[in-house]
C-alpha cells in the first residue's frame, strides 16, 4: 500500500501542474494511486511487483508480453485494472525478467515494448539530481523553519548555477573534449571567492 506521504506528494504535484506522464517507483504501486491517476486522467509508468500473481502470469506468457486488464487489489478488497508489460533483459549474462504497469495507450509501445524502458530511464536523471543537490546542502542544527528553508533555497541556487556553468562549458568545447566542473571544484571556487572578498570589502554594513 502506498504511504500517505507519497500519496500526498502525488496529489500536490497534480494540483500544481498537469503532467502528461508520471514515472513512479514501486512505492506508488497501489490501488489508491492508480485510482487517483484514473480520476485525474494522468498517465503513469510504474515497475511491477514480482509477487505470486506476477509469477503465475509468467508461466503462461511468451516474453515479451502485454497482459491486458491486469487486476491490482488491496486489503480493503478494492481493485484497479491496468496493463502489465513483461519483458526480459538481454544485456546481462543471466536474463532478468521485469515488467511495468501502465495506462499508456497500447499503440505507444505495441510495436516495441522496450520503449517503456527508455521512457522510464528519464526518471534516473531525477534521482541523480537529488544526489548531486545534497552535495550543496548547508548543514545546520537550527530548528527555525524559515532558516532551514532559506538554506534550501541557497542550495538550489548553487546547484542550478553549477548546471548552468557546465552547460556553458559544453558549448565552448576544447578540441572535441568535454570540459566539466565538479561539485567539489565549484564549492572550492565559491569558498575562495568569499574568503578573498572578506579582505576587499568592509565587514560592517550600515543600515
């Protein structure tokens, strides 16, 4: 069952914007989420859970396979129906079977179900962005919400500034080589700037 925090975040996101497609992880694999997406007419793509029902379908299907009207239930005996797309990875020595549930129109992936994999890979950029953003986080023990929010905004500005600089460097290029500033180098440059500025500008500010 989807946690209340995850469901709240999904509800809030759809109030602010109208997403064409939500790429969600397995924590959103729940009847409530699917019902919510159906009511909001929002498309989704979620990795399937490898439960006993999933395993039963594998015995009767030739992969890759599209299982239509795949029923998902909860402890309250509520149900939602969706499409289950099952496939296997051929990139590894040992084949790995996996799948997605989605309400995307079947015509989108009918000719090539592995297109769903390429679509879901776009989510990885979000995960990477969160990890990199944490490197700019300003640590504090302050419990004041406004202070913590201010530090969060500063961290986001630094992260976006770092992205902007790297995009600019990519446009410049250097003999076909890709120039990139690491997070550590970025933080070092900012630190050196403020450390040197301390001796160039007056410390006191008149109000």
